[in-house]
């Protein structure tokens, strides 16, 4: 542990005030995790989540996965998803590929996973939303619902499937 990190850790332990760290926040999160300082860890997670950029998102996501961060992991994964593939085109992503392959594989798995609010929908609700997304032409919503296990065979009130609803000359308009 570096001297400045140790000073901040001791300061926290005596005052229970989370320091405003910026550059040392990743090291403080690791130390807080190692020594079971959950309040400090949560404060570090919150600071890191507010400092997410396209350049540091890969490193932050790896840090979050490595230290089992319950709020930083979903925040960093959502940030990467929101910025499409721009994060994956950075030097930071390439660096994490070389140095933290296992953790980045977990981040990649999380990126492919549908959001919890979609996974927890009932079979009927997934089907209803699949038909609606097909009618609206919402390709991303369709992909998400299919990844969450929506049934492609579900039918609308006209007995059309999502594919029928998505087709420009839909049969169910008769």
C-alpha cells in the first residue's frame, strides 16, 4: 500500500469520514475491500461511478468485478452499454485485455446479459413486449427480450407472431 493511501485509510479509520480522493479512489476501494470497510468501499464505489468516462470505463468495470462491487459493477456495465462500442475502442480496454483478461471476460458476460428488469418479467409479459417491440420496429428491445428468453412463438390477438408484426406487409391487418 502506498503512503498516501495509507494516510487516507488511517484518517478514515479515525474519523469515519470518506475522503475525496479522485486519483487514489481505485486504490482506496481495493484497500476498503481487503479490510472489510464496507462504508468506505461504498463511498469509493459512488465516487468512481460519478467519474466514469469512455477512457476509464474498462478499468473501472474490471475493478468493480474484481472487488465484487454491488453498485459500481452495474453502473460501469450500464455506462459501457450506453456508449456502445466506443469504450471497447479505447487504449484502456486494450490494456485491460492484456492485464486482466479473466475480469474483462466477466465484464463482457455482463454486457451481454439482459437487464434484471427484463429477466424478471413473466413469460406472458416478455411475449407481450416482444410483440409490441416488433410492431414498433424496436430492434434493440427485440434483441434484449430474446436474450432474456422471450418466446418467438408468442402470438398477438390476430394470431400473428412477432415476425408477422415486424414485417412491413403484415398479415394481421386483414
